C-alpha cells in the first residue's frame, strides 16, 4: 500500500537533485542549437555530466513533438465508433470485430485509470489504428521525467548508465503488436484480454507491475485486413515486409510507435504454424545487431513463453518451436529488417515474432465447421494472452538488465565501438554458424551539387533516414573528407550515433550470404544507398571535421536553371522526374522526346514547370537549341501486375487499368490502351479465343508491351514478340546485383545496381533486339542469396548476360523485357525512372 507514495517521494527527490544541471539536448531541439566545428567542439549529443533538470523539459512542455506531449496518464480519448459490420470476418470465429474494439476501449477507459487509448494513424481505407497504454497513473511531471530518461538513454547513454534515479524509477516500456496480418486474428483478442485484466485487477503484483512498467498495445495493426480476412492491407501489401521502406500508412504508424516508446521488449503476434513458434530465429542473424545483447534475453524470454503456453493445459500447446533451438539455418531467420520485431531491435528492443498454433484462415476458414473454428480460435487467444503475460513478466523480472543493455546498445553506437566477439555457448546452442557481424564505416556522405546523381532522390533518402530516427547533419561550409571535396549543403550521417545499426542496415551494401545458409525465409539483400537512386559515399575511417547543422527535413531541390524564353529539358533520372512530367502532361501541356532519357518542355510552359519543380523537387535546365523529337503523351496502361508494382505505376502518374487472364476473358476492351504491362496474373495461353484475338489485335496495331519475370517471359514467347531465349535463375534467388552496359532509351542513365527476385536473363538475341542493361561480369550478386544449380542457374551463369532488352516485334509492337525486379516492395526506388522510360518508349 506504500509503493506509490515511496515511488513519488523518490521521483521528487530526483527532480530536486537534478535541478541545477544543464538542459538535455534532445532531438527536437537540435536544430535550434548553435552550429559548431565538430573537430574542435563537443560531439553533437554531448551533455553535462550530471542528470539534466526538469525545467528544461518544462520549457518545451507546449511543443508538439512526435514522441508524445507532456500530459500525464491516464489520457482518456473518446474513440470514434464505427458502424457495425456484419461481414467482418472475425465474427465467424467468435472473435472481436473491428467495430467493437473502440466501444470496448472507451468502456475500459471510463472505469479504469490505468488505461489510455489514442489514435496513432489510419489504415489504407481510413479505419483508426489504436495505441493503448496501460500503466499506473502519472502526474505530468512524472511523465516528463520518464520522457527525459528515455531520451537520455538514447542521446547520452553514458550519463544514463550512471543515473541511480533512472535505474530505480524508469518505467520499463513493453510493446505488443497484434494482427499485422489481417487474417491472423487472435493476437488482438489476446491483447484485449490482457488489457482488461491489467486494468481491473486489484492484486498487489499487478499494481506493482504497473508502477514500474508501461505496456503499449497496438491492438490491430491491420484493421482493413481484419475485417476482410486478408493477410495484406487494403492496398494488397504485406505490412510485415514493409519496414525500412515504409510505403504503407500502417507500417509508418508502427515505425513511429517504436521510436516514441523505445521499448525494451516487443512481441508481434501472428499465426498459424501448427505448433506455437516463438523467436529468436535461426542463422543468418542480422549483422548490424548488437546480437549478444539481444540473444541472451530473447532465448530466455522464449523459454518463459514456452513454459506459459504449456501451463495452459491444451494438448496443442504442450511445447513451442523456438527456431534458434529447433530449426535448421535459414528456415526462420532474423536477417532482414523488413519484419516488425527485427526492425524494432534497432530501436533498442528485444523483438519476437510469436506464431500462434491452430489454423483458422484461408481454406480452414471456409471448410471447417464453425464450432471447430471457434474451438481453435479460443485456444489461439489463450496462447496469445499467455505469451503476452509471460513477456511482460520477463520485462518486469529483468527490468534492470534490459534497461542496462538498451543503454549499452546505444553507448556502443555513440562510441563507435566494434561489435564484441560472442563466444560459443553464450546461450545454449550458440556456435560458429550464428556469428554474423559487420565493420561499421565512420560516416556516410550524401553529396550536394554536381556530385549528386539525383537531388530529389537524395532529399527523399535524407527525409526517410530522419523519419526513422537516424541522425543526419547538413554541412554549412565546403569540406574535404576521405580524399573528396564536398560543397556546402551536403549531408553527413556520422555513424557515431545511437542507432548506427539501423543507419547501416539502410545505407550499407549488405552481404552475399549464399554460402552461409542453404535457404532463406524471405529477402536477403537490400540497400537504400545502392537502390534508391541517390549518390552516397562511404567514409571508412576518417573522422568528420565538418561545420554542420542537424537536419529535420531535407532542403528543397526544385527549380529552373534556364533563362526566360528558353525551352526546358528534364532528365528522367528519378521517379520524381517522371511524376513531374506526367503532372505537366496531365495539364494538357506539350512535351517532346529529347535525347535518351530527356524530355523537352516548351518555354511557354515555364509557369507550370515551376509549379512542378516546387511540387516534386525536380530541376529543369536549358534545352539545347533545336532538340525536339516526337510529341509525348501519358500512356494508358493495362497492367497485369503485383500490388507493389501497381502502386508504383500509379504513384508515377500513369493511368493504370488492372487486368488479368480472367479480366481479359471477361471482355476487357484494349482499344483505349497504349501499353500492356505484364508481370503477374496473365497467361496468354489460357486466354479464351475472344480475349486472345483482342490481345493479338492490340499487338498488331502497334500497342506496346513492358514485361517482367517468368510471367512476362512466357507472355513474350507465347505472343511471338522478341526473338530471345529467356533463362530462369534460381527461383528463390534475390538481392542486390551489379549492372553494366546501360544504354538505349531504357537503360541510359540507370543506376549501377539493380534488384532481383527469381532473376532472368536473355540469350540468343535475334535481329533488332537491343541490350539495355547487363548483369556485371564475374559474380554480379552484391548482397543477398543466390545459389546456382546443376542446370546452371546461378549468378556466374547470369554474369555478362542481358538483363533488360528491348526491340520491335514483327507485328510492330515495341517491347521491353525485364529480367530484374525494378518495382519490388519499395526497395529499388532508383529504378522507377528506368521502368517509366520503358513505358514511354513502348507507348505512343
């Protein structure tokens, strides 16, 4: 009964003792602090050697900050209630439909001072995404102190490690994410059960827990998928593949939760694997992790969760699969940061995917009796609740070690220390196959001026880094670093920072892990530096000595570099350039083909061009006299494509009409279409006679074709377009590849790297087939997983071969074939303009 008064007394003592200290420089205030020469002054995050005062926090109490405001807890929000939807797929399972979640949370807020619910974003279709915080009540000054400690851990971990007040009174943040896959429902119901229990329990242990812990629940990460019973969101994206790219509103909301809460422990509740599965995963382990700090907690916590589900008493929950312990390398790895828990690790969390056991979705949903589905869902809900409780219990029991290890992760980042060698047996089963590490560079530079391939791409990359809580600075003066000169305005990512692992996982090249594991669960290679279209330089060792200012947003990049009265030229180097061109065409303005990859805008369109420059960040230069080719117009596309490709084509401003074999068989009229884009869901050989005649007529009339991958290659062969032999690489191969020989209307100006997934290449090229881009000689795989086979399908066979080809078919159809994957999940943004050039060349 004296716990809370004692705690408040300690907090008040802490406030009194730290009043004389200097203010903590937090990220929100960095832009307002004086510039300084890094060579002579303190590091950016250096602070006074004592705990900073609450008066500095109070001075900013009125600011609107994405990490949260200064209100205490509870923070009662009257959530809007959505109309009842009897078609909600969760109802059949006896689970909570989406429309019932807000009323339940509103009622809990009304009767418990431990529950705070808020809306942190909207889904693709506009449904609210909720964050529920469960903790003991806090006065505003207590909340300010908690935030101060959280920021101290990230910004000055050395000082945080020395603070006895932080060690004693910092509330352990735990984050539970549920229902990221819409047809994996029960994590939501398990979370709601735990929320209610914590909100209403009167026992001493619960009161003590909530005095020392904040538990955050995103009760459904994918409300559209929950209602529709689909794995993906309403845009067709798997949200749990979208971290580090952040293309979807649901994943961006989770990104901001990770940054705002800085959890010590994170669970992501999924299904269904037959036996409950609880990470840690198998090798390969993300090489940018401080893996020693992760695995010792992740393995112990997994064992605790396994024990908890065993105690449920269901025969189906007697044990769990822990991939680290039970699976072969590559079967369930934690290599890519695309999954929510793997991403959260870079923000200081011990992250787990939890897969509840009994399938109730897809065929089972349609075929099993309702009684059996509800029996399974009941068990699954028990499992979700049990793992959540066990995870929270682990965080409470090991709070001191978890806090210390989060501090240590960020301290290593600030200090630029090498990752430690982890000995065999560090946890049971840890051996040489588990050992992955990386040498962090000293810095990355994103140059400005003539050394930058694409200013819009550079700005996009900088803003993305900042949005992910990576510290970026902008040079206020020209400087020299690692033998190169850079102009003022260039961007610097100093790798002596708390979240260096996340910075490096985005900006590093990655690793070829083909020889390390026989298979991979998902993608194995990615790199924003190599694939997002901006020039980024690596500084291996030299310490930056640069006059800088912290960046909250990239500087504007758009403008017109031509005198009035001159025609304007726009190079289609980046997706932003394509969007600007389609914007102008959409206003009915004229544009002409220039030399490869360039369009000409008449001088009379200067006002509209300036609008486009400001909107999309592009730059128009003076066009050479007399450089005008044929008139352009925005092509209309009939697109048989995957969801990620459809999203990009529309983002670029093209008019897109989705098609498939079934749609064409149903009587789709191609007469208003300029180009057919084929990469998924269209099989020429399966078309009915009417649809086949429609396609043949389209091609004979000179309709363009852009095709990719196995579906595109098959379409090209069946429709008799380009005379090439398409060679399939290993079906599971994926990653970043080096390219060469970029030329022609499609390949010219392309980046030196591309992305592949189930790669293809083209041989036996017939007359009139032009090579737009080739795989590099030797071993083109830079990062990822691509094993060869007895049939010769490895990277060494692809080396030097044509990866992108173009030509005009005998009937007149201009055709482009991609063996690469240039629109994949937002990873190869630097290739979007390459695809657009293909569309414009093949079209009218």
